[in-house]
């Protein structure tokens, strides 16, 4: 079964059931107060977490850890001390923190590939910039980009040159179907920027030079609105939430105390369609929800804190899993490691009052062999009469083949992909299906590796 792309979540679209550890219940002081559990068997004190396509949770700081699907124990993958990790596939990993290193054997060995690098961003598989990677750069170029899965990198530029440091620390892409499809946004030390060519050239927005400190987070709301957090609010720890419908013109929303990470939910849920977690609020990170597009936020709970551990607790990263659980990488000043936490209950549910359910299309896809030498057979099956369009894109996002396009009855269909005119490398199959019963289109993706 191939996996539907959930653009608004910006998460790996797999249902996870990672191993449970000790359950931590925060005393109820709010009608929707969140409760938390520790993830894995040990505190790992990480700076960055990521979920891959196979349900594994990855974490990095002084070491790289992996918690496999269904497992309860962290596995130390490598003794590599960096700040950010990107899992392209189970074998191909990148880490950075001033430089970029790449592994093609699941983290056993690493090769330095660039002398710059910070926050990573992988563009959507189904989109104008499919296969493009971005990373932050600690100089006036702001970011760098890769077109070959991180093997080589080039610096971006700004349309208006400047010598000021403007490292970009957060990225966002307008998804397929958005009025500004393919536009990219970056949160940098100098403010918010946008790009219409996949991050090669950045342009300033009206929110440039507004931030006194870095922009820490970008996310896309269920209605297509982009949200950002900047360090330009009232007070010494003041931060602001910003919103934009086009990624170019931004308006201020609510102030937050302490720099924050944002995630959006796929539709307005009881906790709100926008969730923020502050790195430092009343000594313990707070989680806040907004039901009005970031104009106001309500405290939903705090990350559990063991006061006997010493040092102050802070949140280093946050993501929303495809299981609807909220994951937080916590840290602590001093030598004590901290846990990765997640909520005990989903913060989103399958459907909400007034939100139509989108029926799942029973669509299966088989690519055999994969990787393939020369050619491969792509087989798909639908269980009802459905309009199907199956396209193949190369790593630069260019369409190279259309394997199916039309109305298909219940059944199984096969097409051949490959040929002497195609180069070795990664290709992405994008399948758009529209069942006649609902008329609602859904998009699915799968990767193909072609070898010569």
C-alpha cells in the first residue's frame, strides 16, 4: 500500500506505534490538558528529531540514536556530534552543525561533503522542486541547496546582496494545489525571505530586518496560511507569531514568551489548528494551542520536569507524528540528559464536526524490481472505478513519464518504466486518484531507484 501525502502536517505519513515507556500524567488544570510519556528506554538529550518512512524515530546531539518501529529501546547508530539530521531513506542520512556529512550505509560510516550546513529541509516528493534539499548556512548566502540527495551542495544568493549574517534556520514550501504552489519561505537571522526557484535565490519580504533574533519555525495551516515565529515581541524574551497567505506579505499575530516551534494540524481540532511550544516559559516549556489562526493561544500543558535533575528544562524540537501524537525533544542545561516525550493521546482525530471525511481509496502499488537495472514493472490496483493519473518525476522535479492517465475499473494494471534515455538516479512516482463515488482527489507517492 502506498502512502497518501499529508501536506499540511509535514510529517512522514506512516502510522506509528512506537514502544511505550513510563507514563507521565500532568495534573489536570485545564479542560484539555495534555499528558505525556517518555519515549524509549533512556534519556538521550537531543537537539533534533525526525520520523522516517518506515516508522523509526531518529534523534541527534552528541550521538545519533534510532528507535525502530515497535521497539522500546534506543539504538546508538553513530558517535557523531551535530545539531541536525535528515533521513532520506534507511541507508542515506545527513547530519550537520556547521558542516554536512553524509552516510550511505545507515550511519555506520560518514563522509564530509560540505564545510557549511545547519537546519535541513527536504522538499515534497510531489511538487515543482521534488528531490531538492536545503540547509542553513552561517554567512550572507543564508542557505545552500543540493540536487543529488546531498552528495554536492551549492550556496544560494539573495536578490539584494548584503554582507550581514542571515543564516536561515527554518524552511517551508507551498504544496501542490496551493495558489502559490512551489514558493519557498525561509526564516533567517534577518527575517523572512521567499524564493520562487527552489531556494537558489531569496527575496526579502515585508518582515525582513524586523526580527531582533532568529526566526525559529515555519509551518502551513490547514487553510493554506503560512505561519512563522520571530524574536521581535515585547519584553526581553518576546517572540511574535506571523501569518501570510502568499509567503511574501506577512502580518503580526500573537506574542509568545520565549522562542517557539510551531506545528499545524490538518483542520481545526479541539486543541486548535496551530500548536506552539516555547523553549522557555516559567522555567518549564509550555505547549499552547490556537483556534483562531495564531491571534490568541491557550496553555494546554507543560513538558514533565524532574526538578531533582538540576539545570533548566527546555524544548529543542517538536514534530507531529502521523499517529497524531505530538513529539518533543527536551534538553537540560548541565550534564544531565533529558527524555524525548510524546503525548499519550493524539492531538488530532480522524474527523471533526463539520469536517467532511475523505474516504480512503484502496490503491496498491508494486514496483519490481526496485532498485532496477534498465527497466522496472510498475503495477497498481484499484478497488472501484477511479480516475488515475500516474506521473514519474526525476530528482529535479521534471516530469519524465506518464504511466497512466484515464478512467480505470476495479482491477490490476501494469506499466513499464525505464529505458536507455533515462539516467541513473532517484525517480518519484506520483499517483493522483479520484474515485467516482466521492469525486475527491488524493495524491500518493513512491520512489524508484534506476540503475544503468
